[in-house]
């Protein structure tokens, strides 16, 4: 059994290290590796005043993450397989929206757009996470069941 990488580098279990890149002897979540630098850079640029027009925030902050959420649903419902080639561009599409949202939050902690988007996507991403294992279990014959399906920490 492979030793697990520290949680701050990868929130994936060893059976999901295909979702990671190796940096030295450590696994780093591929989505996080691309997402956080792009998100934080966008947040800092936004706070510095270099941003798209404020009037676009309701559209871009709310809609740029949609493809990532569709991918999340597809994977958790067993409709599509994980793909690094798909994950990276979708992550880079969503990261600026989250960066602008975080900047809005830092400037106004009660920002309704930020909290509305957070609450909406939290619910939308929780649904397939909860029903996905049940659907997968129902589609799998008893002898074909994946013994690791119930392993803790399988969050995508």
C-alpha cells in the first residue's frame, strides 16, 4: 500500500492518485494545483482594480463554474470517467470567477452574490455526491461491486 500524501497537498486517497501530479515524492491534487494560483491571482488583481466590469459579476461569477459542476455531476453519477485533459481547462475557466467572488467577499463579507453562488453550488454539488454511490451500487451486480467504493475521502 502506498503511503498517503499529507492532506494539505492532496485530499485524495491513494486509489485516486490518478487525479494528482507527482512533485518529488508527493502527490498534489491536479485541480488544486491549477485552481488556487489562478484563483488567488485573479482575487489579487481584482482587489487591485484590474478586473472585468462590475456589471458582469452576476453573470460571470455565477456561470463560469457551471462546466465544472456538470463534470462533477457526470463523474459522481458514473456517466463520465475522470479526465485530466478535461479537468484542467474547466478548472481554469472556473478559477477567475471564484477569485472575483473571493475579492467581493473580502471587500464586503455579507456580499449577496458571493454567498448566493456559494450556497447554490454547495447544494448542487452535494446532491450527486449523496446519490451517486446509491446509483452506482444499483447499477452494479453484487459480484462486481468495487470494494473501495465506500472508502472514506472519495470526494472527487
